[in-house]
């Protein structure tokens, strides 16, 4: 029998979210305007649904037992998680394959934004991220990143592609081929993620003092057969590549001006199917890295891990987002220098802004 995807069925969910100010039906409105300065955003975007339930986990107050009960065969042993503490002393655990990200968190160069998602999910298709604009040539970029272009549009004429599907938005990006690049000595892992972020680092070495946006597609997070093993390998590659990229920005002397963050189409269910797989779901956890990050903190709250509980839109751990994509993106865009006007047009929301960047 084919696997089925559990859909949100809880009555009153949308009306409750609307009442809390979490539902936003407006689409972005873009105008020609530019981002001035020298700040850079690097988006590591997952197109296959990262199982973030195993990326980072609260370990205080007996939360592991609730996690283990809900995760079933996809649970990682408590002793295997890499322990870290927030500035307030709460204990969390990072995936065993991500020691670099645990260390960056402890050094206050990494923050976790918990339970982020789109505010409307009435069917499997609406788990998907509606903020992306697709371009000819199988490219994509967030609609709001148009602020980094001279025309205020995300179009095939306004992008350059440093390689491997990467989209680069910036005023003078097309002229970079004529400029001399500084040689980088940072070693990157010989993986797909490492190769992509090495390309971004090389592009930054050509024009390190410009506002730019890089959209880096990540397609290695699929959770099919042997999910625990395949996900472990993917998280190892991601953690090592992100650490190397940060080291490259430090070598260039721009680590305070570059913020790297994860994003994606959807999370995965907490409970596995009978075949031991997690299926597309709603809210998930994201990582934000850089020297401007107010790190060693959890922004938002982890869901209640009880299946069918108050955080579950179904019965399999489809977490109702506590933080919207609009809140998440607003904090990133404001730090990068996107204007208040553009932010109001792209992210109309009554929710408080997140303060994970300084």
C-alpha cells in the first residue's frame, strides 16, 4: 500500500491562528529599491524536507522521554545527542553528526529558531513554501530578495549563478568576472554542500564589501529508506560545510557582515510510518549562523511532543508553527538593510519581530 500523508484536520485551527495574528493572506508587493551597505545573506534552502525533529532537541525537564515516545524507530539515543546550553542554562541537544554546529552555538555564533512554518496548511500541497519565485533555468529565489537587485525584481536578467544552481542577487554581481579574487586558504569538505559554499566564498572574495543575497539549494535531505543513516550523513555534510564557510568569511574579515541561515519547503512528521519514514509536515527548526547572531539562544518554543496534543495539527506530529516564515524573514531582511517600507509590503504581519541578529 502507498504511504499516505497525514493532513491537518483540527477544527478551528485556521480561525484560531487568524485570531492570534499568525495567518497572513497577503502576497508580497515588490518595488524597485536597493539594499545599501555591505551585508550579505546566504540562504541554505532544502527542497526535500529536512527532518529537523532530529537536528536539535530540548533535553531539560524530561523532554527526551516525550520525544522518544513520539519518534519511535526514528529516535536517537539521548546519550548520543551533543549537549549545549542556552545563555539561560536550558539544555538542548544537537544531532550527533553536527559537532561544529553545537560548538558554534556554544560560542554564541549560532541561534536556533524553533517551530517555523507557513501560517496556512490545509492540505499536503500547502505545506510547501509559497515565498519562492521560480525562474527560467530551474532557478529559484525568495520573492523578497528582489530588494538586492537594481530593478526590484527577481528575474533571469537580475541574477548571476556562481555555479551548482546557486542564485546570486546584487547590484554589481555581473561585473565580478572582471575583478581579482582574493585567494582563500580555508579548506572545504569534498561534499556537495562543501562545494556549493566554497563557490559562495569565492564569489565573496571578489566583492566582499557589497550587499548581496545568495540562494543555495540543498537537495540532500531526503528521508527515504534508511532514514536515520541518510539523514545523519546529510547533517554531517551540512555542519562541516557551514563551519568551513564561516571560517572563510573570517579569513576574508567579513564574518560580522555575513549571516548564513537554513530554510526549506517543509519539515517532517514526528512519528514514522510503518516503513520507518517521516512524511511532509509543517513547523520545523532552523539554524542561523554568523558573528552578528545573538547566539546560544532558542527563539520561539519547541512544540509539545505528544502526538495528537495541542501542538499537533493531526495525529503524527505535524507541528502547528509557533513562528511564521514572515517573522523569520523579517529579522533577516531588516538586518541586511531592506527598508521598513519594503518589509511592510513583503511581510505584513502583526507579530513581534525576532531579535536573533544584532
